[in-house]
C-alpha cells in the first residue's frame, strides 16, 4: 500500500468534485415561468365566472335600492325618534287643537277640542 | 373575481336590509275615553299610562282594533262608525279619518316602531273616542 502525499490528494479531490448545479435565483425563476407557460393549467375548483351584464344588473338594482332608502328614510343614518305629526288639516268644526308629546314614552297625542261631526272650517 | 362576488353579495345584503326596514305592520286601536266605568281596558297596557298622564278622563276601554301592512296604499279600516285610511310608509304616513262619509281630518305622520301616535277627541255621546296608531 502506497502512501499518497497530501498535495496529490488535494489536487485529485479538486478535479473530481461534482458540479453543484445551483443556479442563481433569477435564472431559476425565469426558467420555471417558461416551463409553466408550456403546459395548460387547470382552473381552481369551484370558481364562478359571473357574466358582466349580470354584474351590472345587480349593481344597478343595489344602487336603486340604496337611493330608495335614502329618499324614504331620510338618509341611512337617520335615528329613531318618537312618532310625530308632520302636517295636519282638521276638516270638522272644532275649537282648538292640542299636540302633547310625552317624552318618557316618546308618544304624541293630537287632541281636537270640541270636535263636531257637522262639517266646518278647516285648520 | 372574488372581490367582485363580495361586492355583489354586499349589495344584495343592503337591498334586503332596505326592504326589511320598509316592511312592517300598523296596529290601529279605537279607545273609548269616559268619566264612567265600563268596558275592558285589556290590550291598552302600553297607552293607559300616557292617557292617565295627559287626558282628563278616568276610564279607558278598547272599542275596536285592526291592523294593516306597511307601506300601505289607501288601506281603509272601519272602527266603530269611523273609517281610517292610510297611505305611505312608516316614515311618511298619510292618515284620513272619516265618520260615515264625512271627512274629519287629514294628517301626515312619521311613526317610530313601538311609539304610539294618538289622535283623539272624536265625539261619541258623552264620551270621546281615541285612535291609537303603533307601528310594529
């Protein structure tokens, strides 16, 4: 058995070393993307494609509903207060009208004093 | 794509919310106010305290009741010789009260859920009749 000097061992190891095969990151990803483009990719399971006309139809319906809320409710942020009277016309003859607002119950009483069932002047 | 579907679902939710906000019912009760005892005050528990605090009568009894859906479209109900016609939504409800064919009053009101609106002073002999409107 012959003994090799360390210098020879070092040289032979250097020449017989396999290539690492590691590529730089940019080269790897560009190669990966190029390969990915070559084969068809299946779409994810369960995805739904909504037609454009349906999307616009729904959006228009929702906009109309929001507008209706704003018009009829006096705005989305309107707060609930008590019941109250906006306008009044008393056709029957009477002597006075009283409006009483009860704060604890937030109720309103409209009381027509001395109302007669005979037709009279309106208030 | 997912964002688009989320927006559509949100819009549908708002639409349903607005529809439910508009829908409801209106109860109308006819109450007899008198100085003499008579009749039952059952079904008036929510308004008796208001009557006793604000009106000069000692006895209140339920003379009739009815209901209608809101929004109403000229919905007419008969209560003790009076007819009540309602049109519109809870936020802008037009009420017309007639006795027979005689128109007595027209009013436009805004009703809050559970908060009574009371129209009173309608003659009935020695007593007075009161209409109580409550949106549910």
